[in-house]
């Protein structure tokens, strides 16, 4: 593709994105009106614009390729013990009510000739979290991606999260949180490996 063609393609993409943002602003304006508020009130005038930009950021994961994130930072290494990145902050939107859920992810894998740059693991989490989600799917998507790209001996993922759809509405339980896990390879097959992972992520920070 020539530079000029690339510029035209980029311009069209930007135009399309701009159109989507305008449509989102109109929808938010309508919702504000439907709940009985005045969209023209000073404090709400720019709310449709702000919300549209926020929603685009919170759902930016649809435009990311999680497998490519991992592939860009894979290195040959003979290390074959457990690698854990714990306490990764997770912020996502529940697809049932579009309300936030938030918490922490703990991710481990046992290399099989390849390791991945440590920063890429939180990036994979962000990629999937910045979509409309359920915690169960999010957990599986992270483990499956690492397993399919790295081909490790095993992958373990645990997510602990609070859901505002339970806290602000419905049962209104403030202290309840949800734990999900996905264990692949040796983490699933070997109880001792699984126990080591669970023990290490439950320890206090160094």
C-alpha cells in the first residue's frame, strides 16, 4: 500500500470512528432525557461526549490482538520452573448490566522452551478485560491465549473480583466477591503444582 493510500485508509478509519462516537453521544443524550434529567443542564451538557470517550476506552480490547501481544515478546529460554505474575489489577464491564467489576488476576505458567516478557501478561489481561465480559469467560480467554501461543507445560489463572451489579443493585451485597480459575496442562493434571500456585499467590508480598 502506497503512503497516499495508507493516509486515505487511515482517514476513512478515523471518519468511521468519529461517526460511531457521534452516534454514541446521541444515544447517551437520549438516555439522560429518558431517565427524567435535562441533557442541557450545565453539569450534563458534555456528559454524552465524556461517556462516549470513556466507553471507547473501556472497550478498546476489541481492537487488540492478544496473541500478537504475546508473540511480540517471546524468547527462547531453558527455565522450566513456575513463573507467576500476581495482583494484576482488573477492571472490566459486566455484559449483563454494563456495570464495572474489578479485582485482581494471578497468572502462572511453566515454560517449555519459551518465556514471554512479563509486561505482556498484564497487557493480555487488559486486552480481554476491556470488552463486555463475564468473569468466567475472561479467566478462560487469558489461560487459553497463553497456552496456545507459548505452548507451556501448564497455565494457571485465578481472578478475584467485586461486581457492582451485585453491590449497587439486585441483592446489594457489599462484601461478596467472586473467584474463578482456569488450570491447563500440569496445573490441571498435577495436584502438587496446583497447590504450589495457590500457596504462592496467597502469600503476602515480599
